C-alpha cells in the first residue's frame, strides 16, 4: 500500500477540501445509495505497477510475436503490408488530433473537421463519387451498412454478391443484414475473372436491392465486364455497389466512372499499419442524390461559413440521420468511428499526390506481374489461377503438392506465403492467395519463387 | 480571459497544390520489373484505364505544415479540461501510446500463422482475464470497434438467445434517459423499441416497467449509473422483473468509470455488457475514433459470441484461436478488433491495478459531486431530480432558469465557455432535462482545473444576466466564430466535398 496512483490529479489536501464542500467525511458516503450487497468488499485484481514494470511486462509479451523485418509477409486478404511515410506517423501522433473528442463544438475543433473534410474530398476524387463519409470501422462493416442502405433506399430485400469474396467480409455483411432480414445470394465468376452475366441475369429481378462487385476481387483479379454488371443492375432498378482496394485506383478507372451508386472499401493500405487487423478504416460513399444521401450512415463533415461573416468553417452535417437525434429511426447506430485513421489517409494522399499515387500503383502492378510471371514458369504451378489482369494479389495452384505443406516450408524460411484458399473455397484446393506490394524487393520475390520451385519440383 | 486559439486561414490541400511538387518517392524499378509493368499495363482494357486523377501535388514540408496548423486549431484533452458528460474524457497516458507503437504491434498481419503471433494472442487472453475480474462476466469478444458496435452485437446475442429457446421476442425496453445509440442498435438488430419513463427520482419507473413487461419482451438496455449520473437504486427489482420473463439485461458500459472496483455489473445481474475502452480505460478518442467496445457475457450466452475466441493450452503453453463456434451470431468485424487500442487498455489496467481503479472511481465521483454542489448554487441553474441524492461520475443541471430570465440558451453558454479555454460539457442531453448541461470532470483533473472551470461558468452566467448579447454571439477566441450549422446541412448550400464545392462555384 501507499503507492501513488498514477494519473489521478488530486492531492490529499484537495480531497479533504472537496469532501468538506460536499458536506461528507468519507467518499464512501457518495456510494451510500447503492445497495450494500453489490458493493465489493474486496476487489480481486492485480495491484498497481510502476511505468517501468508495465513497459517491461508488455515488451516481454510482445516479444513472442514475429513482425515485418523478422518475417517477409506476402499476405493480404483484408489488411496489407504497405509503406507508411514518416510524415504520416508524425501527423497522426500529434496529440491535438489524437486526444480530441468528436467535434461537437466546431468552433474549437476546426482542425480535425477540416482534416476530415479533406479526407472526404480526397477520397471523393480518388473514387470519382461526390460524397464519402468520415469513416466506418472497416470494409466489411461498410459493406454491411451499404447493403442495409440499399435495402432502405429501394424497399427491396435481395442482395447479389460475388462468389469469390473474403469469407470474413461476407460473414460480417451477412451479420449486419440479418437484423433487416435481407437475403444474400452469390453469383458466379468465370475463369477469366469476368462475371458470368447469364448467371447474373437469371438472378436479377425487381426484388433485388443491389448488386455488389469487388474491384479488384478478393482474389486480386479485375472483372473486365464490370461496367456491364452495373448496367444490368440498373436495368432492374437495383443499386450498383462497388468495393475497392483504393491502391488500384491510380491505374484502374474510378468506380464512380463505372456506374457505382455506392462505393465501399478498405482505407488501411493508405497509410495505416496492419496492427494485427485493427484499427482499419471503412470507406463508404455515394452519389449526391437525395435518396442516397439521406440514407447514408455515419459522420459527414461539410464546409460552411461562420454566422457573422464570410469566414469559411467546417462542421458535422445532416446529423438528423444520426442516432443521437433520430434514436431508433436513425440510418445506423454508428457514433465513434475511425476518425484518426481518416486523418492518416488524408495526410497519406496529400503526400503521395497525383503522381506519387499513380507511381504507387505502378510499383505494385510491376511486382504483381513479375511474381505471377516467375511462378508460372515453374512446372506444376498454375499462376495466376484466373486469366485476368491482377493487382496486388493473385491466386496460384500447386499440383502434386499440398498448399498447406508449401506454406509451412515457406514459413520455415521466414516467409508468410499467403492465405490457404483450400480452407475457404472447396473448388480452390491446393491454392494460395498471395500479396505483393511496394514493400517487396525483387530479391524478396525471387527468394519466394525459388523456394516454391525447390519444393514443387522437388 | 486567458485563452486564444490559433486562427490560421488555412486553405484546403487542393488549394495548396503546386503542380510538379511531390512529397513521396519510390524505389527505381529494375528493368525486369519495368518490363513486367509494361506487359501488365497492356493487358488492361481501354475502358478500365484510369484517365484522370484529381489529387493535389504538395511537398513534404507543405503537408507537415498544413496539418500542423490544422492541429493547432483543435482542442484536446492534452491541452485542457474536457468535461463532456457521458464521454469520460480523462487524460490519455503517453505510456500507452509508446507501448502500442512497437513494430510488434503495428507490423503484424492478422492472418499470420498462430505460432508467429503468440504475443498478440497472449495479450488478448490476459486482457480478457482482467476484464472478467472487473465486470463479473464470463467471456469477452474484442471484435466491436466502438460502444455502439458492441451494443449491436449484444442485441444480436439477445435475439439469438430467444431464438435458441424457440421464440421470437420483438421488444427491447430502453429508458427515456438512454444514450441514442441504445435504441438505434436495438432497431438495427431488428427489435421494436419500447421506452420506459424515468420517475421523479430520475430512475427507471419500476411500476411502469412492470406493466410493460410481458412475454414479448426480449430484454432491457440500461446504463447504471444512468445518464443523469444517478445510480438505479431499484436495480434488484428491475433484474427480477426482466429475468422473470426470461428476458436479458444489457449493460451500457459508457458510465462504468464510477463503479470501477466498487460494483461489478455481473453481480447486479446483468447478462451482457459493453465497455468503452476509449472512455473508461484512457485510450485516446482520436477526434471520433478509433475506439473499442468489447462485450462481455455470462456463461449461458458464451456460445453466441462471434468467432474466434482466444484459448490457452497449458500443456504446450500455446495460445490459439477457436473458430469452431456453430451457434455464434456471426462476425461483426474483420479479424480481432482494434488490437492496438487493446494494447493501450492493457497497459492502463496493469498500471492502475485494483487499488488504482477503485481510486479512479472514487475520485471521479468526488470531483463530480464537488463541482455539482458548487454549480447548483449559481444563479440561472437548477438541479433536477432528487437534489439531495449524490450523483456518481457525472451530473446534469438545467439552465432553464437562465433561459427564462435572460433568453440565453445552453448552447450560448457552451460557446462562451470555449472562450475561457474549456471544452463545453454535453448539452441538450439527456432529452428529459430542459436546457440540459451534463458535466463529467473525471479523476484526472486537479482541483485547480475544476475550480477554474467553475469560475469560468460563473463568469459566463453573470455575463448572461448583465450582457446577454455578448454570450449569444460567442465564441470570440476560437479559431472561427459561431459556425452556421443550419446552412451547412441545407440541401442547396451543403458542401460535403471539394468536388461538390468546385461544381457549385462553377
């Protein structure tokens, strides 16, 4: 006993003065209205520790991890290893952003408001869509909200989604949809990565609220007939939802230009660490159309003016959609989101700028193409599994060898080789989903390919 | 008046753009990679090639200065007191930031093989053990990223619990003083919301509750202490009534700060709880997130938690993920929740310990009652609901008398407080109090800060009687004057992006 408790500001004298003002002798009197049976006499919990001890304890626990630097990570599937410029880290560690609350008082919070407005605006340029909200938790929850939004807007209950989707993302979207009783059905994708339009047509009718497609897909391929998919959806009055990995959009056409009504995606590749899967950043945007806008969940920041004059100012807008005003009639329950992650993305996109962002895409595309080419030269390897343009990720299959065994061999050499797809899709036996980014040198890729060659060719 | 916020006229990044400027570079592509790139580019169909990219062009110093200036126009808990009721804006220890910025946290992929992430798994496992002790719950899921996200998951579990018993219960009961997220979350999970009124003591009206509860009721969502800062004294009876129809009790953990180490929600009879790690456990709020809202449940609900849960095999000293959860309501997020936020929470809990957490609760309750007893005596203020009862970590006064006597509204008072260097308390909430002014000082403010806030409020109220217009036109010392929020949301003048702005300006 007797240890000073950290972070508590009152001195003993101050406590005495306060007790006196309140008119009590002991702070326990303030708990006198709680039935005594609920008050703990003894609290079974470890004792407080010094900063030195805590730091050592946590470092020791974390030392059991192997991270980038100790391992070469060729794995994506929802979080991807990318480079984060030092300037981004500097900006988001500024305590003025880090330790502020939701900007309920705009006059004292212009900094975060403008930064979030810039996030929305930069994403709007990248996606070529007018409105992007100030963030959702991750791509998967953004997708769940997009499905709900589509159902509210159209009054319909069926959603069509691609067969090859991250199983976790599909599960989250399905959990989100369950409260509204939506029916989710998958449509087929062909061996060249395009959508099976006949299959899609056979499922489309006026009961479909939305058709969803990913661009690039979970398996890294681009559907060449993506525009036709949107057109088919629109023909029956369904909304077209496009899910993106934004790093592809320096090279590939923006979803807004492909007919998307709603865009979702993952912002983590744009300046956020993987952090064992969180925080991530859910992108959610839509066209500027009243029925869409008023159904859009989440925080939205707008540019306005001060009441007195012509000074530009920023504040939260359309709060009448949100839970603190509308309660059970709100478009979503979301309140706390991923604001600081959005600031990181704003800083990242500002730094890379137009040319840097295109170069990022080229760097990734070059490595994807190089690695696919190298793997395809190995007999007994089919790379890529889908005959389509790929970006950042691709699936390959090994004959005469188990994908699980191959991943184990790679790990023995300090390489995390990807995701074992045979555990996710029955038809993709002995297949691996691999990821390359600007982080991987040619030597890293050659090393990976060399091991596969050695293992597969025996 | 000792406060003056920075007032930069800072253009948008788009307006700062200087064609040709660049803030990043990449390795030069080797010839082989360059060839691969050309091949890949040729494969892309014409109509899928990006034509135009409207991102700005800036140098690294441009970008750093821009965001630094913006940050200087942002109030934060690091800079001063932030007495937002129900938000628990306590000091955010910098140790947390340091331990969570290790590459062993940041540069780890969520789908790495288990043997390479034993540290993450052990930390999750150990944190769960601490939260169980703290709340009296049996298992936790870390997937929810925020309080509301936890509520949504909790509501799905309540629905699934009833389904597992072969019934479709439709009604969720929620007090009129509840946070707005409660009814929104219940509705998202497919429930109809039935509102129970507060009585003259500011607590759930138990007689009305008894009349409302029938076999259609799935459960109740409660905050205790409630948003008035009052402990629900009839909690035992409420639990009896709800459990009497086999309903479930959901505990909104936003106000747990008052009870840390003193009272456990599990002991009161709650079945599900969410915690706001970014409130009670000192992780920063980041201007609106990321937070973390893990939920804990009692034994009979463990099967419904989303996959995976972290388990420990003592024999091999290995931690592993259990994905085999056939009765689960399903995932609510990718991967394992906001992991780096969990690391910060773990550091905080280790540092505070049981003795520290109890002192957090007691001190937060003391500072709140101290400030309330001083503020209630001010002209223009009234203390609704059983003024003699102690409040817990927060309290709500009404500025209705001030409004009636001067025409100055609570929002004006809030704005004027900004001029004194204090963030305003929560206003117009809970909805059952007119001109509500909801204050939560927390345990990390010194008496000097708290007295300073009191003095500032006193000065503002005095000024409102003397010169109401001065208060109504506040603030004056912030980065900008009073913002036109109506214009901001009007369809014809709303500007949600630079893209839309450009179009409107023609």
